[in-house]
C-alpha cells in the first residue's frame, strides 16, 4: 500500500512516486488534480519545533509581507500550503511534512541551465541572455525576501528552478530563517561551495544572515554567467592539493580576484567575457574586504546589462551572445580551446538566425 498523508482537518492525499530527496527530507508526487507535491521530513532534530515552523509558515502565507512574494504567475515560491502527517501508525511512527506547489509544472531544475549537455537537451533556446535574465530574476527574488525579513541560509542550485525565459523559482522554504512575532526560527542548513567564508568551520547551528545569502547569490550569478563554472574552482597554483570549493573559499583562491591563485583547464570560459561592472561586483563579493554587494545592487547591475544595445550576437554563431564591451566573441575563443558552452547552428551546421536583443 502506498503512503498517504493527512492534514489537521482530516483531508487525505495519496502520495505517488518519490521525485526528490535532500539532506533532511523526501518529496513525493500527490494524487491530485492540482499541481501539488508533498515534502516529508522523517527525522528533524526537534520534531515539535519543526511542526511549529511549518505551521507558522503556513500562517504567514496570508500575511501582507508574504502575499506579495506569492503573487504573479507562475508562482515563484513553493510555499508550504498545509501541514500534513503520514497516515497510519501512532506517535513517533508518523512523519511530518507539508503540501506545496509542484514547481515542475512551470519550471525545470536550475542545474539544467549550468551545463552544456543539459542546456542543449532541456533548454535548447538558452543563450547568455537567458543566463543574464535568470541571474536578474534570482537577485530580485532574493532582494524581496530580504526586504520582508526572510533569510534563505542555504541558497544553492538544488533548491532553485528556472524556465526557458530565465524566470526563477525557489523551494525548501521550510529551511529558511525567519521571525514570527517574537519567536526566531533559525536557519538550519549549509551546503559546501555555497557557504560564506565566515560560516565555514563555524559551529553547527550558527545562524545565517543576509550577508551569507549575498555570498551564495554571487556564486550562483557567476555560475550562470560563466556557463556553470564555480568561482572557486581550480587547482591551487601554489602546488598544494585541491581539497574542495570550501578550502579554496577559505584561502581566497578565486580566478576573478587573483588570476595567479588557481590553475584551470584552458577550455573554461574566458574570465574577460564579463562586463566591467559585473566583474567589479564579483571582485567585491569574493575579495578580502567582505563588503558584499546586496541583492538589490546585483539586480541593478544585471538589469543594466540587459538594456537595449548592451548585447550583440557573434557573426559566426548567432547563439553566441556577449557584451558589447568585448570586441570579439568569448564563446568562439572558448570553442577554439576545446569546448563550446553555447553550440548552435541549424541541422546542416550553419549559424542560425541572429536573435533579437532582449
């Protein structure tokens, strides 16, 4: 017999296949005419605190600060709609969770925009302009969350969604840090490669803040604009062993801050494909000063790069869009070195029709 979940009012849903899993829980399809899924968290550190967290988020869905975040189509947040527990059993045998919107009906996993194989297979019309649009949408959404008092705390590709136009959605709302009245619900999670340097090695339970979100945002924007390349990727240039992204973060090994700090394959996108204003924001975000650009600052700069006249198409491959600041195509440069992040052309291998600027 399959799993069922029941709400506090007695409404029952039958769960279908498991469609995802993470550090804390599992996501299942829901047998319902509406696009819904259910997240179950089998072993939260404090089950009563987790139930209270979900209940408060459900209540906040109707509060003014959250109503605006949930407006628009498609919905940008997989917000908890109603708390549920697995049916059958008693007490500790039951698993808590919630029902939320199924983001798959409007989006695809964010990670599909970060590699050439998945872009080609699932987002075949994506160009560098799509990456700019997605970066802008993510910065704007995070800025709105911060304005309303929410801290994501564990911002990463696994809890993000994107569509072919670059619109962005977000899931795993139950891990955010937020307040409800005088009660603080702290952030609980962090992910290697997306953890701000001040949180690396910090004791478990150290709460995140907007600055830690801003570090993760800068990492994600870099990955979007650099065709998936992590800003702290690379073998230490001093001859030491590569250990992890976090080790490179902790030691400041970052190509855009110090070209001599890491060794990278020749086939990665060239560092100078970025417009000057975005390159400067990255240097500020990842440099030693730790005065990171806010989500609003990123949104302003990214919107400026999408203004009319700021993008042009390569004369050889019309899918190679790039900033007008660069006199020749960075993607062709990359292709000459053994890779092409945005391969294009028609069925006979000829360049396609140039796209109009957004």
